[in-house]
């Protein structure tokens, strides 16, 4: 669902800006500290209700006022949305179309958006939380039951853990096992079927980006393979009581990623990691498009970082194949994009954005 208009006010270094993006490819070009990432942040924050680089919405506020806001219009065929997100000391206001008190989840659902930035390697290098959220973001978009199921799981897990922490009698702990294992099994089924749905696509993208189909995302569901979650909870009750927490379940799931037999964590170069993550995002986006008929918007910050010329060429080619809308930042127009599909180039300088006609 492409963004056709983006406006912002008092966002970081921008007093205000207004751009009309291309439905396919947008390049955001500028020097260091010109405001490239801030534009991506405006898009991301508008679509996801949170920033990808600030812990709080307050940090996004510029120097010229007490608050900030971002406004977006999206359009695809007959589907049209208007989204407004405003922050001030009084609170946050989120509008979606006629709804003046929209929920973040409705906006996230309406405008699927995914980001690859220079910290994206954390998806491979750091703890399992990153991999679980990556998978869950996809499941959220393809399975309408996901959010409800995830919330039921989190609620019963919290309650069970509280009973464990407070050393409540075993029956008070067990009281949560039914709900926990029911929602947990369902959560796991949704995650696994989402991964299966994207595995062919992932191999294809890896072949084209990294010359190998040998990519594996092995899902470890968070409890032993032969047992139901209910049996696992029962069997390990004593251990959980001793530790004061539930140590098995989908909240402990992990995805082990290997590329050509090498563990993606630590054994694969940064440039390869970047292309592998691009392949994961592209494959997942295809699954979303197949189920919801809308292509997620991709944001790519610092296109060239970690990539020599041939890897840049490959990534540019892959992104040009991708039918959804793209926003890509770089210091200068990468030569890999100089020919090919129509695009819009936005030059940013000290918080001023100007559009220039596309180059060929
Ligand atoms: N909350 C803020 N208010 C005003 N200026 C800010 C704020 N946060 C960051 N900046 C300024 O914005 C600039 C960084 O913008 P950024 O979008 O990260 O640039 P780029 O990605 O082009 O390198 C820096 O000069 C920084 O001082
Ligand atoms: Mg930047």
C-alpha cells in the first residue's frame, strides 16, 4: 500500500516537510546528518506508532515547539487511508481515516512496513527476541487470530509466573496451564506455517543475492519436540517452582539460521548478512502480499553500507524486482540505480527536502 503523501512538523531537525513519493522507488540522498534517516523515521513512526531509533516518541520532537506530528496518505486501487500521529506532552493522538482514536494495531495492519537499517544485523547476531519479533511481525499480518492468541498467551504466562514467583500452591500455578498451552500451541503452529510459507521464496532470493540456495531457518519452538506444551509444563513444574518462572514455551522459541552450513551469527560477513536479511525480508513480504494483496513498504537506510559494488548491484536489482514501494537512503544516487525503473529522488540538506525529476 504505497504512501502517496507524507507531511511532518517539528520532527527532529525538520521544522516541516512535505513529499509526494513515487509508488515504487524513492531515493533519499544527502550528506551526513542531512536528515535522511529522520525521513525514514517519520514514515516508520507513522506506520508503526513507534520509532526505530528512539525509545520514546518524545525524543523525536524537534526544537521548534512542544510537539510534533506526521501525516500520511496511502493509496492502492480503491483503497485509501489517511493516518495522523501527533505527540505532545499531553499525550499521543492517532487518527486512521474517520477514527480519531485509532489503535496502533489497526494502523500497522493497514500499512505493512519493514525496515532494514545498519542495525539490522542484530536479527542474526543478537538474542532470539529479534528473530521472534521478525517472525511474529509476519504472522501478525497473515493470521488475523494472531494478536488475540499472542495476548492470551502473554496474559496467562504473566499470571503463571506471578504464581511461581509468589510460591503459590501447585494448583494455583496449574490453573493457568490449560490456557497457556492452548494459546501457546496455536501460536507455534502459526509461526511454523508462516516460516514454511516463506521458505521457497527465501531460497530463491538467496540464490539470486548470494549464489546459494543453502539457507536454513530452523525453528526451535521452545519446548521438547516429543511433548505437548501441556505435558512439558506438568513435567517441569518443580523446576519452574525452583526458578520462579516458566522456562519452556513459545516465549523461549529460537530460529537458527545457517547459510551454506555456516551459522549466520558470527560466521557470515556483514555484507552477506545484509543480503541475507534482505532475502528474509523480501521472502516474508511475498507471503504477506499473497495473503493480503498488498505489498509491504520497504525502508532501507544506508543502502551502500557494508556492500562492495557487486553486492550493491545485486541488492539494487532485487529491490527493483520487488513490486512494493521502497524508500532508500544513500549519500549519492548509487550507480546501481542509475538506469531502470522510474523513481523519485529526494535531496535533503539541513532539514530541507527537495524533489528532483528522476535520472536516467
Ligand atoms: N530531536 C531532535 N531535534 C532536532 N534535531 C535533531 C533531533 N534529533 C536529531 N537531530 C539532528 O538531526 C541530524 C541527524 O539527522 P539524521 O536524519 O540522522 O541524518 P542522516 O541520516 O542524513 O545522517 C543531526 O544533525 C542531529 O543533530
Ligand atoms: Mg542516517
